[in-house]
């Protein structure tokens, strides 16, 4: 059975085109044309990824994303109008993993979907590398779960990808461009805010005091790095 994707947009032609193209690739799709319908389908069905427009009737996409994040870490790609930078930032702030600007190329949509689904799928990890521990943080690479001092930490797909990159390269300073290439796997046209928003959200979840970090540090003028101290 193919991966299931929920498509949320109030433009019938966009929905029809995405459904046809994705189903040709072997995905199963469901569609919704407003925010309330999207939440209803999300609550009653299981999805592997959600493609979510920002501008929706009844309930906007940012609110839908926020509501979904209260219960699930399913990957979400936001669709925003060209030039609406605030929508992009808000989408990331409320837990979206990625965003695309309309009008978009359906080939790029499929590429981004493949990238995210590939990274969240359980991959073969050597036994000795399935669980990583740093201080009192435990990271399960197979289940993609994180605990801090024994308590679960809920991360989005991209936040987990960032954390895994950092932990696997402790002490290495990554520039924003390197992080975009490593984690997102494609060019964001130099939009460093995407990285900064995700880093801030990750810090808020794993640092007990963001003013005195234990894990993720800033190398001013260069980028970010993960502690090399046990």
C-alpha cells in the first residue's frame, strides 16, 4: 500500500493536478477544500504527510497546522502565496516541516515529498547506533523518538533530522547553507530564516534554559554546533 497524503487547497484545479500526479507515483491521496474538512479527515484517517495551503476558507492553514501539532508529528508541507514571507515564518513557527511557494512545479513537489518521507521512514541502523545518548538525552534513531531526563520530547520530522545531524557530528560547526544542503537536500535560494526558525524551535524543546544552552551552541558569524562534552 502506498504512502497516504492529505492534500488541502481550496482551488479545485490545483487539487486535481496534485492528485493525478501523486497517484501516478503510487501515493494514495485524500483531499480537503477548507480547514475544517482537513481537520475532520485528519482526525478520522491516517496520513503519512500533509500538503497544506495557508489561505483556506473556514479555518486557515496556520491554525490547521497548529491544531494538528497538538496531537501529531506527521510531516507538513505548507503552500504559501508568492512573497508572503510572514506566512512562511508562521508556518514554520507552528510546526510545519517545509514550505513551497505558489505557483510551484509539481516535479519539485514530488521531490520534496520523497525527501521528507525517505527521511522519516525507519531505515536500517546498526544495532550499536540505534540509540544515542548525550548528557541525559536519549535519541532512538529507529523509532525517531527523543527523551530528556526520562520525559518524551515531541519533535517534528525536520527538527529530528537537525538533531540527528548535530549528534552524529558533535563539535562540528555547520553554516546555514550546509544545514540546508544536509537536512533539506535542496537549494532554498539562501533563505537562512528557515534554519534559524527550526533551530530556535529545537532549542525551546531540548534546552532547559535557552539562555544557557547545554546542547546547541551558536558560533557567531559562522553557524551552529552541538556540544562535544559528555
